[in-house]
């Protein structure tokens, strides 16, 4: 069987987005230490990266995002890559909810140490890579990416993000979903040939864009 062929999903995420009702984010809750929200590791606490250079995803945003992704059938048995993984909160949430594997990538040593600590409970399903996102993609030879997270740090430029998206596009499964998270004031990413936006939403100071292969 061709690598990634198990991901035949019928409707594309954009078609499901048009077919299904719009659901708003849950009510805000008191801020808490990062944790796994649902799935086999529900409630597990995650260590935070000891630096101001990362932007943790709030529980409110994470709950809404993953509810949408599950509605698209984008998580179950997916090959997941998180290119700016930080503490690993997004990728590990996907694993807890049924993803098959996670490549967690970050170039900052404090983040990599935190990733390894948080990933320990997930065993061989997680591989942690200390690498620049572009260099990781250029060296990558695994299965097609089925769920891709990009939540770059504040200082990451729009041009740098565009370069990473362009490098990732050829490695995506035909039914992949791409999630980009940025500050709400940031412009929409420049999508490379082969990717198109199908949904975006702002949650307070955070904006999420979802894209798929054309």
C-alpha cells in the first residue's frame, strides 16, 4: 500500500467546513498550566518551556481547534508534524486523540528539553528533533504529512513562514490539513502553489488559519 494511502477520507476538510454548522469556542476558563484536554492522556500536565520566546496555545483555542479538526476527521491515525513544537502541546494533544505518530521539531534547546520531558509518556509514537524547520523538511524522508502544525515564535518573519510552507507543501498527503497559528495582528500567510486556505478564525489575540492541498 502506498505510504499514507490509509488517509482516504471522502470529503475534503473544506467541504466538511461548508457542510457542517459553525461552532464557536467554549467559554473562557481560569488560566492553568498546560495540559492534555481529551483522549487517552486527558488531564496530563505538560511542562512549560522556560523562556518568553514561545507563545503557548490557550486551552480555549486548543479546545475549539481540536473540535474542528476532529469534525474533519483530520486526527485519527494521522502522521503529525509540529515544526515549532515548543512544549509539544499541539502535537501531543493530537496523539492523545488518536494520531498515529508525531515528529516534534524545535531549534531552541530549552524547548527540546521540555519536549523530551513531555513526550516521555507517549513512548515511540513521538520523535523529537532539535532542528531548524526548513532544515528538518529538507532532510525528512518519512511518510507524507497528514496533519501539520506551524506556530512560529513572535520574531519569525512572514517571509520565513512562507519559505517553510513552500518547503512543506510537496511533503503533504493529498488529504492533509495545515494549521497555522499566529498573533491576531499578523497578516494572512502567503500560501505557496499547491495550498489553499479554507478556514480562519480569531480567538482574542490569536488567529488560526487552516489550509489544505489543492
